C-alpha cells in the first residue's frame, strides 16, 4: 500500500491534540478516523477530505482539488486535494480544519451486518 508517509506524519502532528484518533488502512492509503468517523485519508500524492456537502461545489473550485468518484458515482462531500497544494502548513491546516469541522456533525457510517 503506497501512501505518503511524510504527509501522514504531518497530519498526525496536526491531529495530535485530537482525542479518539484511529488510523486504518483503506482506499489504497491511510485513513484518519476521528470519533469513529472517516475524516482524512492519505494516498500517494494527495489527501481525501470529508467535508460538509453544503460547501462541496465551492471547494472543488480550489486549485489542486478534484471530486471523489467511487463505482462511477460522485461522492458529494469527499474531495481530493493534491499534495502540491498542501506544501505550506497554512494550506494543510485549512483542509484539515474543514474536515475536522464537518467531523463534529457528520453521521458515522452504518454498521454492516456480517453475512
């Protein structure tokens, strides 16, 4: 599984004051779960942020951003941000704070029943 260890370390540092952080390998990278909810995932050269769907379209207009498409369906509220955009602490913090803000009101994923 290839993901940017350097970017993951920067996220760990930023999230160090958060409670209830868990790291899980998924989506071909490392996901940071906050309070049992997906918040940010790190891939090879980008992060995926779970943001408020109400600001999703506006956030897609930022440089280095693209929509998350899963099984041919655009996942509103999930946005990829290229690592080039995240080089400064200010820019990384901007995106991580958007994800943390939405995490407070996001609903956790439904539990799947074991078949």
